[in-house]
C-alpha cells in the first residue's frame, strides 16, 4: 500500500551493512498516534489514508540517500547513513513540522517520532533501532499525558 521497503528488507540492509556502516548514521522511528480511533470512527479506508499521510510527512523530510521502511501497521523506520545527531534533530523537527500539513475534514495526522545516532562500531543497526524505538515511545507517552 505504501510502496515502502518492509521489515524484511530492513533486516537484510542491517546485515549487509554490519561491517561497512558509515559513521555516524541515524535511525528514526515513527508511529502513528490514534490510528485505531481513526479506523473505528471513519473506517479502514480513512486509516489507510492516515498511514499514507504519515509516509508522506516522513518521506518528504528525509535527506537524499535515506531509506524509509514500513515496519508493520502504522510503524515506520528511517535509516539515514552519514547523518549525525545535530542533523538528525533537524530532520525529526522537519517531520514534526510536516505533520501539520496533513489534515482533512475528518482528522489531523499525529505522529510520535524518536531517533538514535550510531557513533561507533560497537552499536549495530539493530541496537540503534531499539534505542530509536524507545525514544519514540517516550514521545508517545508524553503525547498521551498531554505534555
């Protein structure tokens, strides 16, 4: 539906880059907030549109040479080779700004986004994904608590 790489391709990319990873590199995790409510209230076609809005908000914010994956359901992962922490923060901010452009008569897109930058060979892409996912869930908890 999204035309993006999937989790399987991410795992292949991680394995293929195990010994040749460009440092620094960044992983960005994003998850749609309130997708279940969109599906329940407006139907699954609206939920699909919500996921496509998320794809577009993320994809248009990323630098050339990045990879964007749909990890499953409403979860996305971006791999940004050669991107350091400062640049990653700017891309995450750009994603968050893009989210405001995706509104229709029924709903507005809401995303939780977190990231992690790999700085040394001791951190694998898989570990960075876990750290990035943890950062994203911290943002999601803050959204739920109203912060």
